[in-house]
RNA sequence: GGCCCCUUCGUCUAGUGGUUAGGACAUUAGGUUUUCAUCCUAAAAACAGGGAUUCGAUUCCCCUAGGGGCUACCA
């Protein structure tokens, strides 16, 4: 078998769609598994939808997610004068995606070749005429289709119109008899009636090719062996197969992926919440979770295998096109959240802390002179000073890891870190009634807090750690017959101000003796204020 | 409308001509000597419907229904 070569071919229309990510991932897995090539090709032939900067963003997000790609502008085509590709991220120093808008001369050449071969023709119909035609056809309940007005123009007519600078497109002269059969890697045999096929535009009047032309030409020139793409392309397979046939090119294998759906089973779109990979990134989803989750949307190892957590490496080994599903899959955020939480829980603590830094800074809890938090963790970060904005106090990275450690198992997304830990950075406000456990009276709460204050005061600063505090306080509670819940709940709330939080001793350790006492005092004062 | 694709718990899915139809997320209940979370245990939860083939169909075939995609000088 020829060396496997696959491509991911997004359009730079704004952002990488989560469905696009899965398509890219499947292609990438297939390439890596077969020691083949994974190529990126930017399909920017629609100038109306082109968004400046989208390509750069796409490359950046692919980089972030960890899908590396191969090959640069190495294709040799001596008889075509045009740029094969242009560097996008030069400092990356590796490979660059192909960009279709830089390859116009190539498509032009093949469009002309198709005309010469009688497989395509010039069409001078105006968009207005086509629109009217379509309206009439729809009104008469006919399938909208080009009526072939320009199909048989004489060479003289064509030359005349070209000379007069009439705008033209080049249309596919699709044979109107027989059937076209595709043997899809995922769906098996799919047959189409040729007479139902429209004569699609291959080359637009603005000098750009349409998808159908550019795609087939590029897949051929780039020697793509397997086309793994979304199911939305299945219907245009006859056009593509016909092009391969008339051009005399070898036909690659096709695998049409099921679509990703929203909760209501419609196509996943922006109305249903975030679908851009960058949105998931901003919210604090980890690449590993996103990748793991995406893979499982439409694929699984089968054979009764019950593993759900996969590293990329494992996926490269076990992935197979044959086990990809045929039915669309709903994108279930809840399961993603669970997976992301799993990856967060299993993350190395200093890595996780570093990932949390931007969120702590963005939400105004701390500030730092460092703004670049790239991996691996540098000495610069380890030695960095962070100022707590509320108190002006300066802390180091290690102190921040302690805070993150306390919330690690509670976090589903990195973005939650700020809300979860903000009581470490500013004194809490005590919600009315929260300081008491069950049906404690205010006097009881105050008594217990006073008791804690008195005893914690006696504990040496150096012993102010979770283990010692826990042992000591529990002993005292027992000795004084105080009740664990009646003591520890008020203490925990006094320190955190929250309904739910880490345990009181853990918080006390991080806060230190002084702040712990201040907060106990504050809590007592609050209750007394209510009492008076 | 036409063409094409699809159909197992709410969701992602495993699975086979004969299974107690398995797992995960979510849900519910209980446990893990204060809360939440984690972790553990348990429960509830599915073969779209109708035919045909067969001793026997969730599994093979047909039809219906439902969902999705395409139907542009968009990709």
C-alpha cells in the first residue's frame, strides 16, 4: 500500500468548530497510526466568508491541542507559475499548511483542461437568471437544477463573449445517465442516480475555484490516499468521482464521518452554546480531555472494551476507521465536564497551578509581572512573586499550589478556580445563618468559635498544619464534649464563608495562624452584631 | 419536495440468530467518624413500530415512522 497521506481541510471562516476538531483528530490518528502524513490545507476559496486572522487562529489552536502536522510547500509543478504555499507561523520553523488562494493558477489550469476534455463548459448565465430559474423550478415542485442553457454554446459564441469580457463560470458537464457507486470505508456501498446530479460550478467568475474542483485537484496533487471528512460531503461524491475519472487520476479511499449534533438532534451550531474550540479553551478545558472526549463521539475500540480514558498514544494504537459509527452523535457537555474533571484531578499539581494562573489574574485576585505562562514551568515562574490585589500581600508560586491543591478535586474546568478559591485572597462575608450547623443557637456558635479561637491561639505557629491541628482540635472537642459538627462547621464557615469548601484544618494551614484567628474573630463579631 | 445517510438506557456506546442486553456520564439511595467534592456500593433506565425468514430474532430482509445531511458562482 502507498504511504498513507491524509489531510484536514478547514475553511478560515472564524474559528475551529468542535466537529472540525474531531475530523482533524481522526485524520491525525489515522496518519500517525500508519506512520503516514497529516497535512493541513486551508480552503479559503470563498472570499465572502473569509475572515482575516482565522487561519492563524486555527493553526494556533491546533498547536494548543497538540495535533502536529506534516509537510510544507514541497510539491513540484514546474509548469505552473504560482505560490505553492506561504509561511504562516515562521517561528514554528516546521511545516506550513497549504493555502488554496495561493494556488489559483493550478485550479485554472485544470479547469481549462476539463473544458478541453469536454467534461466542463463555460457558462455565462447571470446570477439573476439562475435565481429566477430556481424560483420557477421550486414553484413547480421540480428539483432546482441548472437547465443547461450554456452547455452547447459554439466555440464562436464562447470566444465572442469572452472577448466582450462577459463574466463566466466553468460548469461540470456531468453525464446524465447511469449511476455512480462509492464504496465508503464507513458506510459501505452508496449509489447515486446520475440523472439527478446538478451541473455544479467548478470555477467561479471571481477567478476562484469552488470546493469541488479545488478539493479534487489538491487531493490528487498532494497524493492524498484517504479522504476522511464529514458526512455533509457524501452527496457530492458523484461530482468528485467523475472528476477523478475524467482526469484519469487514481481514486483515494473515502470515509464519511457522522455529524456532531446538538441536544435537540439538529446540527451542532452556535445557537446551542459554544462550539468553537477556543471557547472550550477559554473555559479551561484541557486538550487531553477534549481529545479523549471527541474521539469517543462516534468511535470506540469495540470488542467489549470498557476503557473510557485514553491517552493520545493509546488512541493512536487502538483507533480504526472500521469502528467509526454511522449515526450522528450528540455532543454531551456533562460527560465532557466529567472527563475534564478527571484530567484535572490527575494533573501534576504545579502544572495545574500554572494553568490556573491566568484565571486568577484575569479575575483580579492576583497580579504578576509575568504574563507568559508557557510550558515547561520555568524557574521564572517558580521564583515569581504574586501580589494579592485585595490585601497587597505578596505570595509565591508554592503558596498558590497549596490553594490549587485544596480545590483540585472540586474543579471541572480551570475557569472555576477563581470562584472556588477567592476566599483565600479576600476575607469572606458571612451569609446570615450560615455559621451555624443544623439547629445551633447563636450563643452556641459564638461559644464554639470562642473555644476554637482560644485554643488555636495557644498552638505554635510552626505546628499550624492540617495534621497537627486536626489531632489537637478533635482531642479537645472530645474532651469538652462539644460535638464535631457543632464545632467544625462553624470553624469551616468562619474561615471560608462558604456552604461548601475544603475542610477547616486544610484551610487553616494555608491561611496561617494570624489570618485564621482574624477570621474567627470576624465571624464572632458578625454574630454578635446580629444579636445586639 | 427530490436524493442520500442513520435509528440499543436521557446521553456516549458494547454486544449476539438463543445474553439476567454490558460499560461510562447524568439521575436516585447509601457509605467513606463536619459541608462540598473525591472515592466506594447499590438502584432505576434501552433494542422506534409493523411485517417476512427462522424452532427462535435486538441481531438477517422488507415496509413505515422519526432524525440528519445535501439540494449556492458556501465550504
